[in-house]
């Protein structure tokens, strides 16, 4: 009896950077044309020996054809990605990381350019967060009105009824003072944390905009068996999302139950101490110079700007930054 063929996993894409994929593919497959012919010959979808662009096959040609129907192109992009990732893995160019192998593979991370990380994800939509901050008082006011206004009005009504029966002048004045304060519903919203100072909101929103520029970030946190903590993060371009960000968060939650696969190029792996050593000598030369030229002065400004940005978006020492090519779930 022949062994049952293992069912191939399918990919349901949330994000795919077609341009980056094809840019690398053109190098990986040496211009695509030769690969088109080879693949088509292997699959016997076309019988011809010509190795030129004219009539040389349609597998990847259809994918990059400009006038292809847009819906069809999306499916072809997805299939093209399968060829892309599978080839990179076959050539041992990809480091795969998940909860089961992280202790072993994290030590190899600087030996690879491509990484495939699997795990539960966190979606950080800084645009939504910034919009929420800017409209915090309106949102808080609406939420407070719905959840607290009825009880608040009932309490004020009871106090007004109570004061009618009070004969003591001082006690009556005290209750009237409480009623007066209670009629200011905005004050109650502030006490409940649902209303903030306008200047505070304005400045917080400005800092968020400066530091994060409305990024849509995905993070995969993994805690290893030895209790070490690793964070893999990537900034997703909204135009490369397969669905709008609101739908993605609604479907999968900001902290997903489903395990995702993040595939991309490693761009930052060093700790702050390791990175500091790369530029420290160069900065020292600029600082010690008596005749600082404009370019050196600019280097110092960049250095100060880097220090400032660390407050907002600086890489954590246990974080690995990835330039994303795809994000998907396996089904």
C-alpha cells in the first residue's frame, strides 16, 4: 500500500509586498525567462525548447503581465509567492523560527538574510491610536453618557428630593453644594478618567505622530523555554494589505488567537550596546575636531536625532526588526 501523500498547507495572505518579491525573484530566477521555460517544461504545460521572451511560457509571465485582469493578478501573485518562498527555502537561505526551535535557531540569526517567524501576533495600528487620542474627550464623553448619565441623573434627583426635607440651614447648604457639583457631568467624566485636558491630548497626539507616523506594525513575541524573551516586529505598508486594517483587526483581534507566519528580510538584530560600537569612534573624531565642517556638524545632529527617536521608536535589545515581504496564516 502506498503511503498517503502529505497534504500541502495553503497560505491565506494578510500582507504581500509584490514589488519586493518580484525584485528578489528576478535575481533569484536570473531574469525570470529561463525559469519560466524550465518550470513549464517540468510541468509539461508547453512543449517548446525556445529560451527567449517570445512564446516562452506563461507561468510567471502571466503574473507580471501589466494588462492582466486585476482580480486574476491577485491570485497569480499568491501563486508566485509560493514559488518564491519555496525556492529560497530549498537554497537554505531562510531561517525558520517558532516557539519550538527558538533556543537553537536564535543563535544563528545573523547568518541569514531571510527569516520566517511563526507565532501569535499583535497588531499595532498607530493611526487608530492617534485618532483615538485626538478624539479622546468626544469618545469618553459619549461612552460616559451611555454608561453613567442615567445613574448620575437619578442620584441628582434623589439629592434634590432629600434637600426639601432638611431644615438645618448648614446641612441644606452642604447638600445644595453637592447637587451643584453633581450637575457638572463633565467633572464626573474627569474623575472617571474619561475626560483629559485639551493641551495634554494635543501634545500627546503630536508626539505619537512624530514618533510613529501612523505606522501599522505587526509584532510576534516569543518566550522561550529558558524564559528568555524575543520580539519580532515589522512595519506593514497599508497599500500591501490584502484587506483594510479595520477588517484585519476585527477578524483576528489585536492579539491574535491564530498563529501567523511573518516572512521577510532581517534589518536590525544588534543590541544598543553592540550598535553603539560601530559609530562611537567616528562620532568621537567629529567631537574632537577644532575645525568642524558642516558635514561633521550634520553628523552630530543626526546622532542627537537618533537619541531622541530611541524614546519613541528605538529598537529594544530583545527585538529583531524585519522588512516584511509577507504575512499569512497556514490553512
